[in-house]
């Protein structure tokens, strides 16, 4: 991932946006043919090819098609891991607009964009995974399964995606030069942020609550009535860490798209957020221990699943919690950025554990990994990275638009 | 003598039958309370339907004592697979890859598989741990009293019919497969190799094809040894208990499905422990939808309380920063004056 991003930077370095338009077509294509773009292009083409297979021959043609374990990588990664990391928008919105910690403002637009894209691509993953994707609006318009946690998730993801889009559009309108529309949408900020908190609280925890229905199927170390709280809590950590880590990547590889204010603010913001995540992770660790004690599952720690559970909560929760505290105390920005990556991996591991590895643990034979499924996942994520790069390269995300330099919300 | 035994049996059952209505009244009052909460929230919020706690699925079920059920006597089953064949025929399913007479299928444990769509029921072979003799288990949808699959379905494509069967409506299904994750028996199967209209496949107790026409479900009607009995669930429980009491050496003292996951409408009696035949054993007696109900009932509270809470925090922090700004301006003025 960081290799590719490194190459993004190499490709873009010192090429002002205006220059692009004056290139002739062959020159433009030549400029596009960077090693990163070629690799990304191949990954995307493979992914798209497999997606065509999926829509013509059925899900079974590109997944392991298990009758016993119906949810595979599209959901494990695209939905269950993608959504908590996309909490970036709601968490930073809360910090800046509700708690009024204005010195985090330079990264808010980026956090909102990351959140919006994360939800958009979670829906794209859903469209790939649903048996009948054209019926996606059914829970909203045709038939209401009000007893279902998934019904709640469907509504909230739809509403929150719209909410995030409205939070993102001021940047779009600045780019397009639609001043009146921009002014109107800016006025919605506080309302949208609070609406976003409500929706996020509920659907982040609802993703955990989905598994409450399967007490016999999810391993007791992961099954706990606290699942909703744990999912919300780790989503806050995941969202904050995504902001820390992507901010690091933008400074490294998309520097020419950022203004001085943004670049100068990064160190302070990283340390501040690091301190915050430290608190969130230690809290999360405590709830994990309470859940363990509540279920009285201590003896299960001395089993294979127990060792894997310990790797998760010691290596990817407690360790980053401590490293964040040390890093922000000693003002070690690099350590905080590294720990953010560690935490992001930890959130993904947790979601894969709950939705795949620890689920159906009693079945005699199981398949965790399918190459075709994985290639589609990587392809779609690569498209997401390319879309992100395009938006950041064109719209005022990492900088203020010159027309609104002096405006402070 | 026999009659006395019967009386004794019914007496023996009494504590159980008294217990369940008691439990149900407790449930109703709690649910009524939750529903009251939801209604309050609903008055405040247009889209309260989102968070409204399950509309008393169980309460309605408890009010359906006449619902149908099935009783499988596993001691009678000898693995002829005629039920599979009957199921195939009754549901117009695909011709089987290996004939239904072929006993080699017992080499592996099978499940209802929508890849082939041969049948909605399969018979698996196990060995009696004491004697080593083969025993057979018939697998199909157990038609839970409070089905996890139906409570999981975001579009209500799966529904518990008042007559007992859990029914699937393909016209609503979006293919999310949460029912498969939710089902504790690994019953629903999905047509992974259909791109155009993949559907969930599972037993419907022959509800539309036979029961509604006054016929007995195909597997029960065709079974040559009467291992499968169709009837009112309440009657089947009496029948099962009678069989166990009359033949204490033949049966273990357990009707699987009487209380498992809050009860299923397909019941089993057996000569060996059910876990020896891969029946889920750590089931508890709580209906699975109960486990998400508390979460869902908290939803309206968040919707109602969060705006006030975070709106309040916003006003507080705004006011604080204004005061701080005013403070600095004052100090500046004072500084200028001096």
C-alpha cells in the first residue's frame, strides 16, 4: 500500500494541475504511464474482469460459495472493516464542530472525504455481494423487516452516505465555483454533524449487534453482549487512526496539493489525535476484559483460539494504546503515525475475526480465503485510492480555496 | 394399568405446560413496556420504525397453540432416503446427480445444497456410540417458534406463518444471506451459481403445495416406516412424551425442539444423545431474536437523546469560545489604554 502511494507521489511531484490541460493527448497518456498507474491499472482491470464474471455467472463463480459460511471477504473487508475506518468523518466532525477544538480544522475536509468514500465503497462492495443488488432499495422502499438489525444498518448507511455527501459538497462547490450553493451547504454543517453522530453511533454498533443473533456460532471469546459497544468504540479508534495515517501519506506524496497551513498543522494534530486514540484504545481494552470476565471465559485463553484472541487484544489494542501514549508524550510524530497503521490493521483483524475466523468456529471444514474474491477486493480498494487521489488533486481538500482564504467557520 | 400410566404422564407434563404460559405472560408485559417506549419515540420521530423493537413475534406465536409441527422418530429411520425423493417430487426440484436409492451418499455428511437443488431435506448416517449400529438423522428446516432467520431478514422475505411453517418469499429477497448467518441449524441454502435470480432454498413444510390443500407434507406421507408424523405441535409433544414413557429403554428422555432456542415446530426423539448426531447442544431455551431485541429497543433512545446531548455540548463549547474571545479583546483594549 505505502509502496503504491510512494509512487503516486513520484508521479505527481512538481506537476501543476494547469499543465495537464495544455498537454496533447499522447503526451498526457505518456504522463499517465507511471509505474504506479500501470500496476494500479492492472489490478483494477483484473478486478473489473472478475466483477463481470460475478454478474454474469453468479457469486459462486468468484467466491468459495459456502452454504455454511455465507459472508466472505467482500463483507469482511468491504463492509465490516471499511465502515469502522470510515468513522473518520463523524469523529473529526464531532471534535471540530461540536467540541469546538478548532486547531484540528485543517484535516476535517480530508476526514470527511475519507468517510464519504469509505461508505460509498462499502455500498459498492454490498452491490457486489448482494445476490440481487438491484433490490438494494427494498429495505427502504418495498418491504420493512423492522425486527432486523440489518434493516437498521441498511437505513443508516443510506442516510449517512447522503449525510456525508452533503458534508463533502462544499469542497465540490468550491471547485465548481458555485458560491451560493456552497454557502447553503456550509450552513448545514452543525445539523449534519449531529445527525452524523446519531447515525454513526447506531450503525457502527449495529454492525456488532448483527452477530448477537448467533450466540452458538461465534466463538465465546468474541461473542459478548458488549459487541455493539465494542464495535462503536473500535470504530472511533479506527476513524481517528485513518486520519492520522492518511494525513501522513498526503504530506509525503500529495504535498503539492496542500497549503502551508495544512502542512504546518500536521505534527500538532497527529500528536493530539494520538493522545485521543490512546484513551479510546485503553477504554476498549478495558471493555474487552470486562466482556471476558462477564462471560467467565478465562479458561478458553489457553486454546488455539485463545492465543489468537490474545494476539488481537495485546498486540493490536493494548500495545498501540501504550505506544500512542508514549509517542504523544515524547512528541514522537513518527511513532504515532506508525501506531496508527498498527491500529488500523488491528481493527481489520478484529472485524475479520468476528465476521469470519471466530464465526462458525465449530464447523469441521472451513475456507477462509479465495483468491478470486481477494482480487476483486484489492481491485475495488485500488479504485477507491485512485478516486481519492483524483479528488484531492482537483478539489480544495488539503488546502483552502483562494476565494475563501479568510473565512473561518 | 395403562390408563393410569397415561394419567401419570399427563401429570408429569403438567409442570412444563403450566410453566410456559407463565413465562409468556412475563414476556408480554416486558414487551409491552418496550413497545410503549418505542411508541413514545415514534411520536417524536417520523422514522421510528427503524428502531421499534420486534413487534412481539413471540407473543403472537404463543397465541398460536394450534400450529402444525412434525415429529421425527429417529429410532425408526433406517436411511432409505424415500423422504428425499418425495421432497424432490413434491417441490418439483432438479433430478438428482446420484439416484435417491444410492446409499454411498452416507459416506459424507450432507446438507441441503442449493448448488444442485435436489431436495430440501437430507438424511445423514451416524454410528450409535455404544453398539456401533448405524443411526440416521433427517435434516431440514426446523421451523422455529421464533425464527432467527425471520427476525434477521431486512425485507421480511422470511415469515413465520400462524400455521407453523417458516415461509420464504422470493419476490422480496435481496440475497444478503443474513438468514444463513442467523440460522443455528445451518439450514437456508443459497443459489450461488445463479446470477439472474438467486434465491434461498429451504423446506416450507410443504405449506402451499400440500398443507393448505389438506394434505400431509410429502416426506411424512411417503415414509415407509412412519418415522415422520405430521400434526398439531401440541399433540405431537404429547405423542412424543407418551412414546418415551412407554419405552424408556428405547428412547432417551429428551424431545429435541420442545424448548431448544425457545422451541421448534419440528420435533425429534432419539435413542442416542442428540449431540452424537451433530444437533446443536449448547442451545439454551431463549429464542434467538431476544438477543438483538435489547439493542433494537435502545435505538429510539439514541435518536431522541443524542441531538439534545451533542447540541448542548455544541452550544456550551461555542459559548465558551465566545467568552474567551471577548476576554482577549478586553485584555487587548485594556492593554491599548494603558
